[in-house]
C-alpha cells in the first residue's frame, strides 16, 4: 500500500495509532481506523466491538485477496444500531 492510501485514510479519519511502517512498507489497521472514525462521529468507544479475526491469518474461514494473491469470493461487513 502506498503513502497516498495512508494519506487518504488520515484525511478521512484524523490522526491515530492505526498505521505501521516496516521495511519501507505501510500497514493499515483498518478496524482501528474505523473505530477512530466512529468515535469522532460521537459513538462511545464502549459501544464498539471489533472482531480479533484476521482474513489473511484465517483463509479457511474468510476470503482474503492478499492470501490468495488473486481473485477470491466475496464477504461483507455489518454495522448495526441496537
């Protein structure tokens, strides 16, 4: 992922601890960035649940484009108001 992606997420999300850089590569913690956005919109942090599952780490459970290095199936995320 290039720096332009990180800059775009930072513009949309604001500053936060959701980007790591290793060996000149950037890694985005998308669940953390989403949480920063939700909190900025007024959702209390205690009302936010983030799954600890990783699509790349669990290819038998989830589709992962990065893991498969190409075309995979589809999945979706859900946000709900209770």
